[in-house]
C-alpha cells in the first residue's frame, strides 16, 4: 500500500482486513510507515452446494461484496484508515480492459480514505487468482466449489 508524502500521526501497527464470500481474514501487522508491504497470501474457499449452473454462481458473486480495510491498532479500539468495496465478481474477475497483463495480476486500486485519515487516498497493489471446480455430492448431484 502506497501513499506518497503521508506520515501517520499514530505510530501503532497496521494490518489489512479482507472480507469475501462470508469469510474474514487479516494480514500480519506492519509498522506505521508507508509504503506498507504485506507479503502474504490470503486464501478463501467456499463450496456452493445448491449451485449447478455457472450463471447462478455469477449472480451469487455479484450479490456478495468484497470489503478491504486498512486498520491501525490505536488503543482502545481499532481505527479504520481506508476502505475499498466492490462486488465479489468484479473483485475476483476484473474487466480485462482495465488491467495489464494476466488475469488478476498486479492490480492497483485506490482505497477510500476515512474522515480521520489526512492526505491522499492510499493505493493498494495486489493480485488475485481464482479456481472454480465442479465436484460431486454423495447424492450424485454436482455442485460448483
């Protein structure tokens, strides 16, 4: 995460939280100095037992929201510095016209800064990869995972 010229007033550590497909994960904490480097993979797995048509999966992903938050551990509670929200389909499968290179690699997004965050909006650089597989249930019905 880059934010040129911005110095954080509070010196407590920060982390990135990600909520997608009904699951919440967060990165390890890093020092409060830009650029923030998170060298982690966050893995989300979800089985959709009632989905048999890929079009139904697309609709479900469009209804889900991916939420990313840049959080600082300011006592006594956490302080959200910036957020990013997008429907999960567009987050996982970005429009190829808007990205360079291969699917989901080295994307950049501007986060929306909170009212307490001074300076320019933080820019997040990341990549995503998705794997959709079909598997069989014990009843013989197939579903998409």
